C-alpha cells in the first residue's frame, strides 16, 4: 500500500508547514520488481511536485536503478577512480526519476544531484581498520540529514555524511555532534 501511505504522509507533512523534504532509503531494492520500481518512480515524482523527495542509495542500489533505467554505471564502483562515473550516474538518475535529489554513497565516494543546488561528489575517507560496518549506510544518511537541516552547501553535506560514516565504522558507534565536527 505504498501509494496510499506515501500520499497520506506527504499530505500530513504539507499541513504542518515545517517539512522541507521527504528522505527515502529503501531497504533491499533487489526484492523489488521492475514494475514496482517504475510505480515508485511515478508516485515519488508526482509527490515531488508538492514536497521535495530525496532518494539515497548505496553502491549496489545505485547500480540496480542505473541498470533498470539504462544509465551507465561503473562496473567497479568501489574503486577510487570511479568517483566521476558515480557522479554522472547520480545526475542522470536524478534527471530520469524527476526527484528533487538523488544521493549515491559507495566505499570510495559520495555523490548527490539536486534540482536546486546542482551536483557534487566527494571522496570517502576510507577506514582501513573498520571495527563495525553494519549500519554504515544509515549513519551516512543520518549525517547527510543533519547537514541538510543545517542548510550547508551540497559538497559540505556529503563531507559531513562521509565523516559520520568514517567515525562510525572506526569506533563501532555513530558520532556525537562534537565527534562529527572533530572527524571533519
């Protein structure tokens, strides 16, 4: 009942007058059919006109959507030299989905493409001695959302999200605000 839930959710958020965006991180896109992906794209595109929609993807989800929409995507996405290709794919996915913002984060970079702020990518500060990688994507999203709330430039949002991720995998728990600032 995704359409009903999302439509009601956006309606509720529009009524409160404070919500600036809806952020999506879909769990395991591999379980979704092509028809379901298309239906979600149409629905989110329609809702985007009322309230900006942001879609965050890890490297595997980015590849899945890229293949589905016929967007070139780097074969070895987790190579340091893939940053430019990840950025290009992010821009094209944003264009094809019609969403306000698409974000892709990989082991080596993060990229975002937006309707209003353009596009940016930054290298990821990889942690060679990671203690715990479970939740790294969620920590990235949390860092990105905190940076969105601070209304900082797009590249700084990606840097904050990357710093949150680095801290999390290195210490096995997400950073406090002070720890995040120190990590950056």
